[in-house]
């Protein structure tokens, strides 16, 4: 028997949306190719929203919601899709945002990911970070990287997520997937446990706090390949975020650790596809840890990383603006969107007043 929310979720898949905003006292809305659009003109009654959400919340999510006024969990509709759900309480009552999770991870080839990113998957230890704002496709990129490792390495891949998004079938590797709040009390506790479970690769869904970041960096130094996400924009900001999470008296030591343990930082954003074709394409900034990069990190000269990336194309590095320029030259995005998403606006100034195609 279908739950009340299921008919709304079918519309996500039918209309190729990424998210459903299901808020009491407001219109139900779908995010389609980055734009939020109302599904209907009828506002959702608070009682209906409450019933629909309580109907699908697992017991632990109910308890967390009662205590914290918010909860995250995964929900699956058979023969349709899985969804990442965040339930919250707001001025109009209860609400939730549903993010659709594809049935299977896309491959690096299907995502048109640069070769340098595939090379990062071949490391046997160190720290690889995928960064960007919420909704920038970080989880999709990481899932593709895990899938690539799964297809090419015989080892143990352990993922720690909140909630579990992509379910990875076992290929060449043994896959263990743990959900925070269900299989472990926190990210930090799960990583602590993971180090005793003989992993080759550990995926950390989000490096949220000092304890999680500290354990992840230590694990990377101990011979494990650690992959994770941060809500930062740009490689420099990512390094700063990690260093500044630590007390001032430990930051020099952390810079030294990062200079040797970090393997690469991928920073990405999604840009609308040109030509009215719908969909979005990913622009990826890539930082690879070379001796020059390691020296800058160790010395705290983060502001010079961009110059090093500009001159490091032979290592697979590129800045965000170079990635945007490449998409523009290929006709995949419009000049106006290139200007809007660029870091250095002056590089795309000529497109500032252009009309979208």
C-alpha cells in the first residue's frame, strides 16, 4: 500500500527533478535543473504534512526529531528510487526536503570527469576531498569514484554516511556501508571503529567537526585512502577550513600533516546546460598535491595555490575559471552563466549583459 508522500515522489522522477520541498502551509515545490517550481496551486495542510512524514519516519528518526526538531534518513519507493530526507519544523508546521538518489552510481566516464580525478582513485593512502555547496553534485562524484575503485581494486571499501545514499553492489571489492545514527552514533565514532576493520578505503560522507576531521587526517597518514566532502568553495578555502578547525597552537602541525597526506581536492559547481536542452553540467576545479603544492600548504601560503593550479595543467590541475572556460568553449554553457558562476568575473565580463540562449 502506497504512503501519502509517494505520489509526490513519483513526480520528482517523472519531471526529472532533483528535490521536493514539502512544507506545511506552503505549495509543494520541485527543483528542476536548479530552479524551484511549484507543483500545484494548493497549499499543503499542516495536518496532512505531519501525517505524511510521520508515516515514513523510522523510529530512530522520530526520536531524533523529537529531541532535535530535525532528522535525516533515507526512504525508498519500490521500483522507483531512493530519497535522502531531511525533516524539520518551521513556522508553518512540519516540513521536509527530499533529494532523489539515482538507482545506481554513474561512472566517471558518464559524468565526463577529468582523468586526473580517476588517477586520485588509484592512490592507496592519503586524503581526497570533494567540495562545493549543497546540491553541487559532491555525492554523485564521490559515488562514481568509489564505483571506479570497486571495479578495479580487490580490497575493503567502508563508507560512513548520514544517511546512506548510493547502495554499492560488491564487484572486485568488499563493500561495507554504515549509517550514522543506525550503525554508529557519530562520524567520529564510526571512523574510530573503521580503523580496526582493516579498510583500504574509507568514505566519510561529511567532515563536520574537529574530531571527525582530526581522525580522518590521522587515518590518511596511517595508510588508508580517506575520501570525504566539505561544504567549501575552492581548494584554498578547503585547506583553510581544515587547518582553522584546529586550535591555533596545533595549526602548524596540521599544515605539515596535510602537506604530505592530502592527495587532491576537487571543488565543483553545477551550471545550466546551454541550448534549452535542460540539465546541468559540472565545472570541476582540481588541485593535485605536487611538491610545490605541498610546500605552499606547509608554509601557509594558501593564496598562492591558484597560481600553482594555473601552471599545473601537466599534473591535471585546473582552476574553476579554467573549467568554466572549457565548458563555454565547448558550447555546453552560455556566456551569461559562465559570468555568473565565475570566480574572476573580469575574465567573462564580455558576457555580462548577454541574453541566455
